[in-house]
C-alpha cells in the first residue's frame, strides 16, 4: 500500500492496522484509546458508507464519541442500472 508522502506516519505516530471494515473489530484501537485517555475519534476515509460507517457504529458500541471529517471522506455510489 502506498501512502501519500505528506500523510505518512512519523516515528511518533501510532498506527493501528485493520483487517476488515471496522477500525475496532480485531484491533487494539479501543484499548489504545482507553490507555491514552481518549474518548473521541475523528473518522476519515474513502468509503464513508462502508468502512467509516462500520468504525463509527462499533465506536458507539464501545462508548466512544465520534465525528466524520466531511472534507476528508468520500462516499462510493453504485450507478443505478434500473431504467424507468
């Protein structure tokens, strides 16, 4: 995976790798947030209606507060193939 150079993590950044839609499922994100004393997450991404939504829902279940960063998110839409 290639990361846009200005957004690459530094040595001081914490990176949580996810393996499915949610950033919480199967990761240590919740434990990390608690250990750092954080209860709010800012969600960004390219599939707002899939991965970002799943992370927000799971975060709500884990009592995290969340917000979508609208300027840094994108919604994929399937073109309608139905004809009138």
